[in-house]
């Protein structure tokens, strides 16, 4: 599809179901049905379905891999559009992915091709098209470091646009796409990878370096970095496994709080008061005098330890940051747990946690 021009308006047929369950399309396996579920397998089908929904004023929900979605038990009263486009094009060190490509599979293919840049993002579930939405990141890498352009359908202008990295508004678990969710539908994502002779990008994450017996900043074979990350993730329930309820989640349920100077001072005082002067909360510089602390640490220290809960929604037994469906939870159960954790952390430390997954028809 050419940039800047309106995509063809020729008749495209998009697969459609009515009153279709959405829960099986999410990793939480929660939420009621969509009035209409459409599946688009080409960019033209995506654009046609979006245009049709917009022209009729029907609410629209874009669904990729459903790994960052919390859908209300009442379901979604409009059109849920599932993006199932395919396309993996590697030209030298430049990669273009269709939005519907499976992200983790695409990462594996780049590593097999001997390239570096996204190897530490292996195992993140979901689609390539969703990666720019919250600027996915893990183990010292974020897609904002390698994304060069995002090709998206702009619902405001009805045209396809190519947004260079600098115009994507990337920040920690945020982007212009997340800030304005009713505007852009991502069709393709372009990346610039690195040929480091089969080596990874310099490792930024202390845990990965430690496990590999190297120093942060060192490079290791990209395949080794990918496999190590997958192993670390699996140990935390962060690789999808249908048999393991610890992975019936959206990964981290809360983002790490970023505090300004005054907030951090007040927070440090609360930590000292509650846990003693010798206890220091995790603190990482986050630019402009701000400090990032760890949501997992706050949750744990507020008394919500691994496996917390007695109902059908509980904290993962492997990671305090993942809220999970033990099999027969409802979205209401999940949200009740999330509120309990958020409120408990606020009471203990004066910090309000913010949910990372996107809520649809419900809120914390
Ligand atoms: C076990 C587990 C581990 C995880 N680990 C991580 C991690 O380490 N790091 C991390 O950052 N995230 C992580 N996540 C969260 C999630 O996998 C990512 O946010 C992922 O990018 C979501 O992709 P998706 O295709 O499943 O998006 P969905 O859940 O389908 O959608 C998420 C949001 O993006 C929108 N969206 C999806 N596709 C498009 C598109 N093409 N155009 C416009 N909007 C779109 C949706 O409307 C929705 O608002 C984890 C999740 C799970 C379940």
C-alpha cells in the first residue's frame, strides 16, 4: 500500500461473526462477546473494515493477540476487528512486519538471520502491530530503539500515513498511538536491525548479564541472549503456556511508577516509616530529575506476595506483577483484585499504580 494515498476502495470481503466471544481471543480468557467480530487478512481489508465502522458510527476495537486487553464481562457493543495480516520482509538489516505477524516468531527469525536489536524482546506475546502501541520493552530493550517507521491508517483523515520514529511519541510503555487510541490503526512496522556478526546488541539488563556471566554492555551471541531471556521469562510465567494459569494474564498488570523529585522524597519517607531506615526501594534514573521505582517491589512490600488471593483471580505464583485468571474468573473478579492491590499499595506507600493493559468497557 503506497504511503499518503488513500487505499483502494475496491470491494473487499472481511470475515464476520455476530455475538462472537472475545474471551478466547485474549490471554486473560476474560470478557463478554462482541456484537460483531471481523477478521482482516490484508491491509485493504483492515482499512475497509475500519472505514465501514467509522462511516456508520459503530464503536471499533482493534484486536491483535489480545495479550494486553481487559474486556468487560458485558462484552463490546460494536465491531471488534481482528488483525490477521501477514508479512515478514527482511532486506539486509531492514525489517518490515505486517501488523498481524506474531511478534515473538518474528524476533526468532531475525535472530536466526544473525541480526541484533530485538533479541531481548523474545517471548513477548501478541502481534507486531501492537508493539509500537505501548512501546513494548523487556530485559533492557524497547522497540522504540529499532523502529524506524510505523505505517498506519489515520481515521481522522482517512489516509494511510508513514510516521517516522521521532513522530511516534515513544516513552516508557507509551506512544502517540496509546495516547490517541481512536486515531491510528497500525498496518506495518519497520525496523532497523544491526549486523554484529551474530552477536547481540550490548546487554543493558543486569540480570541477563549476570546469568550469562558477562558485564552489562557486553555482547553475547544473539541466539544465546534470546534463549536466556526466554528461560528467565518462563521462570516468571511470562511466556504463554495454555497449561499454566500463571500465564493467563496480560504480563505486568501495572507499570513501574515514575516519580518526580517531591514525590520520590515523600515515597522514600513512607518506605523508611513502614519498613525501616535501612530499607531502600529500587530506584532508577528516569530523566528530567525523575525516578522510576518497581511496581513488583511495591506490591510485594505492601503484603501482596506471589500467589496472593483466594478467589478465581489471583497474583501469579511466579511474579507479583502479574494478575492471573485461575480458570473460572470473570473480569469483575480480576478488577476487584487489581483495585485491592492498587489501593493497598497506595495506603502503604502513597503511590498510585496505573494499569498497563488496555481496559475495554471497564476501568480500575
Ligand atoms: C505473559 C505475558 C507477558 C508479557 N510481557 C510483556 C513484556 O515483557 N513487555 C511488554 O511491553 N509487554 C508485555 N506483555 C503485554 C503484551 O504482550 C504487549 O503489550 C503486546 O504488544 C500486546 O500485543 P497484542 O497484539 O496482544 O495487543 P492486544 O492485546 O490485542 O491490543 C492491545 C492494545 O493495542 C491495540 N492494538 C493492537 N493492535 C493494533 C494495531 N494494529 N493498530 C492499532 N492498535 C492496535 C488494541 O486496540 C489495544 O488497545 C505481556 C503479556 C503477557 C500475556
